[in-house]
């Protein structure tokens, strides 16, 4: 007997066995019942094709609700819990990314063409904010290094500079002028070339199997898991290859508090927040902060000759 594809359990729900059992859905097949259960648990309906992360470190994921309801996105508001309610003004289709600077030939590419061009994969990463809160996120994306190779940067390109979209109709804070939370828009971030080419660094287009929510940086954001979250710039509209170290937004605002590197380091406190411990969303007790956010083995070699107190 041929089974209608609408009656098959969605792969995302089936593979998440513990969640599936928790829902009491082990024997449920009817789509209507599954949709009700998924809605009740705030599980997204997957719309991306990607390779699953086997989660070798057995990281405990934060829920979709937690990840999409507690966000810093100053272009909308300084309130972490209000961003999701204000982000509806962000229009992500159409969306293009401009690539310029020290490349063989500058170009502009549509986000849909990017999604079609690169094989997507899930990356379950720790995410650590400089404000000492943390979460674990199942990002969907592809290695930034693969994109960089296709950009064909020139030999003089030592850094990669990123810009968030500038559009004050979409972003309320950009329209506030001198009263804005950030004085100089667009938001800017940057990476050294070896950091950008590290296999851990990805461009993300989704999480939990679904395209990114606006508040999480739709339609394209950077994810650098060993750095504090403000380095993982959201809603990227421009990527520039340059020989000069970019002045990132928070370094421009407060250079004594925010450096270019922003590597997670429990030994170097922020003036307003101790970095020795972190609060994982949903957890009662704080936990110790890991050097490089737990990715020391993969990235420490890039900084072996650097004073990480000076280059913070």
C-alpha cells in the first residue's frame, strides 16, 4: 500500500527521539496530530535540506522557544525579550549580499542562490554572550571558508569585514539618528583571514531545521562559536576583503571594553561582567566558562604567540 507523504512523520521530529517520546508521539502518524504536538512544543516545521550533526559532545540543546525569544539585536531594541515582537519589519526577500574589496571581481549574490549553491549542514554549537549568558544552538549553514574561496580574494586580503543591512525602514533604531543606541550604522564586524577560514566558522541560514527567524539574524548571519556573540553579526548585506583590520562596531563604541578578537576567555573579565562563569538559559545554576567556549583544541593554535589580555 502506498503511503501518502503527508502521513509520514517529519524527519526532524522522528530523529529527535527524546522529544518524540516526551510528546507521547511514538505511535502517532497522522500529520494533523503531529502538527498540533509540534505547535504545542513550539517546534519549527523544517524547510531546509541539510546534513544532521551527530552531536559528538552530547551538548544539550536549548529549545527553539528559548533561542528565538532572547536575543540582542540593537537595530530593533535593547530589550532581549522584545526583539521577536519588533523584528517583523525586517524584509528578507528579496535579499542580496554584496562582495567587494580585494577580490578578483566584485559581485552581488542573492540569498536564495547561496542556499542553492552550498550544501547545508547542521552545526550544534555553544553560544556565549559577553554579558555572561549562554545557550546551545543547532545552526544550519555552511563553512565561511568555502564561500571565501569562491570569492577569489587577492593575496593582499588579510581580513574579512561584514556589514549588517542599512535600512531605517526595517530597523527602528537606525532611524533614530543621534538618539540611536548605536551611533554609527551599519553594524560592522570583522575576522582575520585565518579565523574566517577555520572550519568552525560558518554562515548560517537557519536553526532547528528552519530558515532563520528575523530576530536571530535572517536571512544570513555569521557564527563564530569560540568568540563572544556580538562577533556573530546578523543580517549580513555586505562582505569586504581588506588588508586592514576592520574597526568593529563595539570596539568603535567602547574600545576599552570590546576588542577586535573577543575570544571567550574566563581569565579576562569585561569591566561590567565577570567571565569566569556563565548562565545557560533555562538552567538554575551558573557553570564555569570554558576557554575559547570549549573549542580550544580547534582554535588555540591561531593565538599561540599573542597576549590574550592585550588582544582581547
